[in-house]
C-alpha cells in the first residue's frame, strides 16, 4: 500500500511538472485511425496514457486476485486451523502437567492432524492414556506418532519404553530398548531404560553383562550403578549356588569390578558360595586374607562355619584375630564353634561363656546347650535352651 501511494505521488509530481512547463504552449496532437480522428493537446495525451496504464494495472490486479482467491481463502483457513491446533496442543500439554489426564488426551488428539508437529500431540496423548490405564489407546497413539514422523523413530521408541517400564511391561520394554540400542548404542538414557527392564525381569546375567560394558557406569550415575551392580552380582552368585556351579561362581567373582569385591554383601555371598559348593579351603584362605587387613563381623562368623583340614591352624588364626581386634562377640562365638566341632570342650566352654558375658545372644545360648548335650549335661543344656528361647522372644 505504501509503495502504491509513493508511485501515485511520483506520477502526480511528474504531471504537475509537465503542466508547469507546458503552460505556455500546450501543444497539439492529431491521431487518425481508419475513420477515427482524435485531436488533443500534448498534456491531454500524456494524461490519457497515464490513466490507461493505471486502468490496465488495476484490471490486471483484479484478474490476478480473482484467479488466486480460492488459494488465498485456503491459506487463510489453513492458518486458522494451525492456530487452533497450536492452541489445542498447548492446552492439552497444560492439562497433562496439571494431572487432568482425560481432558489432556481429548485436547491433544482433537486437532493433532492440523498441528505442524502432530507426532508431539500423539506422544503426549500416549502419556495421558497411560495414566488413564488405557493401554490400547496408548499403543495406538504411539503407532500414529511413528507413522506421522518416521524420522522421529528414536523419540517414539524412547517414549514407548518409558511407558512400558512404568506399567511393568518389562519384557516388551526390553525388546523396545534393544531396538533403541541398535539406533544409538551409547545413549545414556537408552542404557538406563535397558538396565531397568533387565532389573524388572530379574535377568541378572544380561544385566551383569550390560553393567560391565564400558560407559554404563557413567551413563547410570554412580549411585544407581552401585545399587544395580551390587544386587546383580549378589543374585548371580546366588544363582551359581542354586545351580551348584563352582566355575560359574568364580567367573562372576573374577569379572566383578575391583571396588565391588570390597562390598560386604558381594564379598560375603562369594564366601558363602565357596562354602556351599565345598570349596572350604579357598573360603578359609579368602577370609583369612580379608580379616588380616580389615575387620568384618559377618566374615568372622562365616569363618567358624568352614571346615578346615587343620582345625588347630584355623583356631590359631582366630586367636590371632582376638589379639588384633579384641574380644569381639563374633570372634568369640566363632572360636567356640571351632572348638566344639573339634571336641575341645574346655576351650569351647570358655569362649562361649565369654560371649554370654560380653554380648549374650540366642546363638551363643544354643551353642552352650549343644556343648552341654555333647558332654552329657542334659539339665544344664535345657537351661541354656530356655534362656536362648527367652532371649529370642525378648523376655
């Protein structure tokens, strides 16, 4: 509009200039065409030409506008639909954040076809449907998101895996997460989702292999990694015990990261596994090596349950630890059990009496009762059994 106004002003200025210069002599123009004769002044001819040009321009504009009117109307309507779709998407997203799942789903789906990023509508609608417990609708929206934007497959699969884990569909989540890993094997969140699906399935060996991969520790974060690795190693060690596979037990232990071999839950389960699979000599050497450097009450008790080919060497090691760590209840009861197993009645009684004095426990009373039975002292054995039961009951 401004440009048209400037052109009109320029034309008027030119006309005014021409009129000024031609005021003394207007000129004469004669045009003869067949039977037509046109007589006018030079100024009149120029004015007529300018008017004709403006008329032709206006007519051309009118014709162009008439031809392009349907397209213009379609563009206007399309823009209106897109504006409404954007407003509907924003409203649906707000309702989703507010926790109004039903209204969010309606708003997100209603104008998704008109939204320039319709796959975002369907991904958000899938979350709303999930909250409403509508698994079929959730999967339908995820399919639509994938069809609308196949180039956004990674985002769609990521959302799908999240929702599957949230609903406890761990097998499906594992399969989807493996697809994601095929697209981007090093994506931190993909690794986290795959680890969560294995954890939910209790697929401990698969989870152990994933946790041993380079980059997994950094992807999961230290706290989450330690939690998963500790539980996974312990479960794999327990599984080896159930299968009676000593080689499997050692493989899991040898492959464990060095810092996790120091975790009491993992280390002690490994010792229990060695004992249950009759590798007592290895278990004794392992415990002796640990306790020579650091105190661990559980290992001290486990040591007393192990069978040594040389009981006196085993007892000597315990007595050495008593000097090193003092009369700790765990060491005293361990010493008592070793003496009891090797029929050293006097020493067994002295150690077990010391346990009762230092830290009485149901286990100590039970060992004393067994000692009394082995030494044919039934009345005293009954008294210790009673004391042990009372102690357990908190009386």
